[in-house]
């Protein structure tokens, strides 16, 4: 990669153009949804990008109006399920990654390999058998019924990222703690966990995004408001009459669920990038 | 306070490589023992077996007579200073030092912890830094924090794993002195691993020299220096290293015996000659300071040595003394031995040059030829094939180590009286 110092004016211009193109390409849909969410129902069909009259009707509708129940319960489901899935994934991944980074045991490579295999396995091919299985054992349309598949999405990346983090922590610290009178568990908790905290945190954010953005499991393994998360619920919004598309409400809801993700990314940008590259380079 | 006894300790790795091979060492209560050797000699492994971070393949490890082979580190009550200090980066200096006491829940009240940390900090001049984080400390200060963590609890013994190797030369000398004084003051059994023979010589009551997992010799620094057991110990201990000159013992003029070397003939005292006689070739171990410029040697002393004439290739003047270098043609029969020796000691390739210590006032320059007097009584002869010291005086050596032990007892009584 070229350092910024070595760039000539032409190269700078080139990079700027490329960056702008990528940014527009990536952000245009978001901006369009944003604009749509403020258009009146009549306005939605017209070709202008920005609304002629800014309105908050769609937001009113999803928070206090007709779609309130659908949206708020699904929002509650989303938050609850995602947080639990993230928490469980991070705890399990921390222990697993610690073992992988520190201990020598048979099957270590298999675990890492299996984690990778799971994460590249197409979700859609698992969904149908899972649907049947969940119905038989009563997990269909429940929170655990979504949390468990979410773990299969979040655990692999968590394990890979965290084991890279743990490998960076000098082993001597733990040995020093043991010599100082700590049990293996105490050494882990008092010397290793505090140092791994930034890594654990990054991993938690990554896992949160993955679970938060899932659509396939959310739509296939739920049938009622009991467990349906927001991305799935968006598909169930209804217009005021059967001839009206609920585009405005869906847009508003989409913007609302994007906000936490954007806020998290802005706050922890640096950590996320370092966490991603660690997983990528060192894993 | 405790004694540490190692009986036939062996460490074998999964691939069957013995990192430590049948080592037995008795460490007395309050003694300061150094494990020294080139990298890969097993010294650190041995230390880690004492503290319990490494499993023992076979043999017995006793602390105060109690077998600890299967005890985890925390039950051995030993304190260790790591090479990279292993300070907890998220804790302040105070909490780093207090860490062992915090782990022993309920044993220390808050005020006790504070008092002990303050005391240790005072001893190590860390009082002003107690609230800082390790990342903001200098190398020497970090080193002291690591020591503070070790001395704050009443450990059975201190174990040091190359604690000074990350410091610059000046600081290393200073910390060496501090460790030595601290150990004397606390009178705690200590085991110290280093690859630096200066540290070994200056700190240890006794020094164990290891090579490839085997104990070569354990003795007081003086005995190692004066009566080395073999070629390896002789070459490893002392700086600059001992010169090894190939030669054959032959009948000299007037009934005396002399050693025929590339430098010329060196007359040998009878006992030495007897040990080397009848052998094809021997290596004469001559330390640089066994040489002197013939003109500066007293008449009375001159008779006790032999004089050779040689051309110096260059000299190094160091202020308090100077070293002269002499090139010579090596005997092909010992090249392999010396090559292996250099390799064992982590040294560069063998150079066939002799180092002689000259008086600082001497005006001999490179290119000059000089008459050099050799103190032949202190020469040792080694068997090039086995490395064995043919002229080692067991009794004289044992006496030196006994004297060192006596010195230590005296030191101990003095500190006890203070």
C-alpha cells in the first residue's frame, strides 16, 4: 500500500474519485430509504428524490399508530434475542478461544476448521431442516429457537477474533499470576480477562451486528409476534388499504433499526477495524 | 526460607529430546545459586521445573524436604521474577506489588497490605511511583516492581529468570548490585538463571554450569575459575576467555619437561607435565592474565614461569589494562574440538588467536615482538577428545568452595546482627 506522503496530486485525485464513487454507491440506498421515510403517502410515487413535504406520519404510525404493535414487539424481540445471543456467544467464545490460544490438545485444528466451515455454510440450506426440527421439538417461534441458530453465526467469528487477541497476551502474565498464588481460573480472570477486555468488546460488537442483521432465520423460524425480529417483521407491514404499499412505514422502521448499528460503528470505529484485521491477519 | 533439593531431574519433551538430563543439585537454605550456560542448555527449563510451570519427567524435586513434583505453582510458595517482568499492565504499581497478597484472601488486612507494599517500595525506591501504571515506567523501574512483587510475601525462595537481560549495560551493573544486596539482606534462598558469566560470577555463592541439559560443574565462582572440571567450563567462565593452545609434552633440556606449542616451548612444572605426558596432544588452558611482559616480571617470580617470544598482531588499550593478540598456526588435530567448543559456547567461529593481558603502561604495539612470561603453575592441561581437565586439583577446588560457604555464613551472621 502506498503511504499518503508518497502520493502525487494525480494519485490523490484518483483516490478521492474512487472513494466518492464507492461512498455514493454504498450510501445511496440508505439515503433513498431515509428520504422515503419522510414522504407523504401521495408523495411516495413521484420521482423526486427528496420529499416535497416533510412528514413524520410514518414514524408516528410505527411508534404510536396502526403498526405500533407489530413494530414495537418485534423491536423488543430483536433487542432481546440479539443481546442474549451476543452475550452467550462472547462468553462461550472467550473460553473456547482461550483454550485454543493457550492449551495444546488434540483436535484444536479441527475446532478452528469446523468453526470456519460453519461460518461459510450457506444459511438458507440449513433453514428448512431446522424449521422441521424446531417444530417437532417445540422451539419453533420462540426466543431460544432464534438464539441457537444465531450462535452458529456469531460463534465462529468470535472464536477466531478472540483467539487472535489471546495469542497477543504474553503467557508469562498468567504464569506470573500462578506463581503469585492464583489458581488457573483466578489467573485467567484477574490477569487475562482485563487485558482481553478490548478484544472481547470488539467481538461483542461484531457478533451483535451479525445477529441484529439476520433475516433468513428470522423470517423462517417464527410465525407470530412471540419471537419475530424487526428485519422479518418489516415484511408484514400493511398499507392503509390493500391497494396501498406500506413503503413509508417500512422505510421508517428500517431507518430506526439502522440507528443503533450506525451509532455503535461511529463510537467504536477504530476498535472494530482493528478487531477485524486481527481476525483476518493473525487468525 | 527453604532448601531446594533436585534429585536426578530429567525433562524430556514429547519428541524424546532431553532438555534437562539427570541433574542433581542441593541448594542450602539462604544460598544464592546461579544456573548458567549458553542458550538451549536447559537452565530456564530447570528453573521452571522448580517453580512448577514445567512438568518433571522423572526425578524428585524437594522443597524443605517435601516432595513437590505434583504440586501446582501456587502451593510451592516461591516467588519468581520473569525475563520480561510479567507485570500486570492494567494494575498500578501498588496493585502489582500487592497482587500476591490480594490473592491470598483473608490473610492480609488492607492496612497490612498497605504497610507491606510501602515497605517493599521503600526498599526498592518505588515510593513515588506507586500510583503509576507499568507502561509509564523505565526498564529499571519495571524490574524493581517485579522484584517488589517477589519480596512482598514471605516466599520460600526467589527464582530469577534472566532478569537483567532486557536492561542496558550500565543499568544491568547497578541492578546486579541491588539484587545481590537485597538477597544478602533478606537471606532468602535464590536461584538465578543467566547466560552472562559476569552475572554468574558476581552474584552466586555457587554456580552451576550447564551444557545441553547436562550439569558440567557446580562450585563457587573461584573454584570454577581456578579448577574447572573440563574444557567447556574453562572456556565459558572468565572474560576474555581462556586460551587453548595445542601442544605435546616432551622432554626438555636439563631433565625438565616442556610443552611444545605453536608459540614455542613452554617449560612445565612436574605435576603438570606428568598429567600430560605420553599423550599425543593436549590443550593447554592459559588465561590471558597468566601472561605478562617479561620485563615487568620480578626476578623472584620469573623462575616460576617460562618465557616465549611472539609477535603481536594488535593491542587494545582499556585504561586499566590492555590486551594483546597473537595469531598462531593451529594444529589440525584439535581444530574440530575447538570448533565444537566455540559452537557450544554460542561463540563465533573459532579464531586462532591468543589473547594476553598486558600492563596498561606497556608500550608494545601491534607488529612488535615481545618476550612474554607465562605463569606455568596455573596452566591446566585438557584432553582434546574428552574435554576432561587432566590437571584438576579436586582438593584445592573443594577448599575454595568451602571458603565461599564460610564467607556466606559470615555475611549472614553480620546481617542477622544488624
